[in-house]
C-alpha cells in the first residue's frame, strides 16, 4: 500500500509538469504570430464596433504592413518578400506600393462614413445619461461637480467632458429613461485633493461605489455594466484596484488605453485623446512650407524615447531632442511634415493632439495603444503607426511616403480630422465631446435593463 502511494505521489507531479509543458508549447505556437519582426511595421486598427467581437463577424484586427521599393529594402538588408506580404494602402504600384481592396477606403477618414453619419444623428436625438446627483455643499463637490474655472493642462479632458455633459441635452433627471449612468468623480481632482491624494484614491472609489450601490438601485441591476466614468490621468489605471467590479464591468473612458494592460478592455472601454486646450482657430501652413522631415521632443522616461533619440539625434532631417523644448513647440510642429508621438510612462501623451492641431502628420511609436476613436476613424488615412522595433528604418519609410505622394493625402486628412480632437467651451458637432458621446452610444445597447 505504501509503495503504491509513493508511486502515486511520484507520478502526479510528473504528470502535471508534462501537461503544463504541452499546454505552454501549444500556447506559444498559437501566439507566435503576434510578435512583430523588424522591418515589418504593422498598423493595428480596431474594426468598427458595429462589427466587433461584441457584434461579430469579423477579424479582431486589420493588419497592414508597409511595403518598400526595391532600392530601400535592399539598403536595409531586409527581405523584399517579407516587406510586401501586406501592402501600405496607397494603390500606387509604380512606387513599389501594392494595391488591395482596402485602398479604395483610405481616402475617407471614417471606417464607414454613411453608417457613422446616420448613427450620429440618432445618437444626438436619443442618447440619455443619468449622473449621480451631488449638492454644491457636498464636501467633495470639487471632485464630483463641474468646476467653474476654465479647464487647463494635460488632463483637461476630464473637466471639459463634465462641464459639457452637465449643460447638454443628453443629461436627464429621470433614471428610467437613461441609457447609461455617469460616475462623476474626477481622478485628476482627487489626485490634487490633500484629503485624498494619490494614496487615497483607491479607498475613495471603493467607498463611492459602496454608497451608490446602497442608496440607489441602478448599480446592483447590472453590476455597473451600464455605468461609465471619464479619466485622463494615468493614476486612473490603478484607481480601481479596490473596486474590481469597476475595472471589470464599468465602461472606462480613458486616455491611458493600452490593451496590453489587464485593467483596460478594448471595445468595453473607450479610448479618448489627451488634448491640451487651446483657444481660437488652428494655425495653417502648407505642406511645401514644412521643411523638416520629422520632429520629436520630450523627457527620456521610456526605452522607446531613448532608442528614438539615440538613433536619430545626429540626423539633419529628423529633429529629436533629449528633453522638452524651452521655447514654444508651435514653430517646430508647424515646420515639420511628421510629428512623432513616442510612448513615455504611458502609451498616451498630448503629442497626437498637438500634431493634429498644427497640421502635422502624427507618427505613432506606442505598441499596444488602443488609439482614440479607433472604431470610428481610419487612422491609416491620417497617421503612420510604427512598431517600436522599426525605429532604425523610420526615416526610410517616411521618405518613401513623401516620394509616393502619400504624404499629401495624409496631411489633407489631418486637416479633416482636426475638429474631432478639439474641445470648445460650448460643444459643437463632431468635436471631442460629441465623439465621446458617440463612443458611449455604441456601447449603450450591450447592457440595458428596464426597471420598475
């Protein structure tokens, strides 16, 4: 009997180890295609939400690879067959760029313009939001109610959204007609509130969710699946650690939208742009007046930025800087054809919004970044998305885009999408506020429970 038990005790861990090894082998084999090889810049674009995993059928991602002319691929010592497996969507075969059916849609900044326009009108007419009410004498009114002052700084999107929503026709005082429920706390305000601070945000959120679930019936009906909050500060990524149901169920409308992180769920959550607020009309400068090929400046707080600057700091066409400029960025942005967004601590920065405002084509170096409005806008039509592994060939690809006249189309489309990346004191159609509302509209029907 003892011998049989000893045999069993020996066999069981061996069997478990063998089973685990087999599982890991198949897992690695099945996911190996996700790795990006140098020389293949893949543009990951989430499909329109109307045809997403929530509403199949489709592939979860559309993949596009840059195809380079023979002389460029040979100088890079990269296989031309590898480069041309899937084309950059221009349809210009003479310049070494291969045409496919996707090319016909790249002139439009929307994935499906007619679908968007029709659905947008219905959204403006029908969408209703209920915000949990708080009085002006609430001890945390500064966190829960719109601020009186004009929003400013890198994280102004939180305040702009709240101010706009509370003055809009989307807000309802009747929860029975609400499509969604707004959790009005501001992560940026909590961070600066001395009573809370960074270390107290998690406790504040946990207590807030506990209170609304005890005092109102709406949260408990769905576990928060028809609720949302808006946050632009990166601290928001860890703010929900003591309220896991928020992270799992609530629609998180955030700037720090990396689908590499467990706290963000693409399609359930929504990515919004980080916008530095500016007044007045955007300045304009023609493509022919933009003499610099590309521009970047920023703190060296990530390996991506360090690699970018180390590779191109001595180049005469690409202007990169080890730190933030001491002079205004406006002239550098206006004088460059491409403006580089390189991830720092987070995948997001205000550089994309800056580039678009100044008419500069964004170059995005931020792997796993779920780009703002990716289920609405066709980012391939107005930006260049690079794998960070392809930093050494960045200049070659940008030069080819110019040679092929693709740049002119990209820059023209930048001007078309500017309005979607701007805040206004009084919201106007298709601005950031309305685009966020449309993102919420797309998600509102996936969990709706009538109550009595």
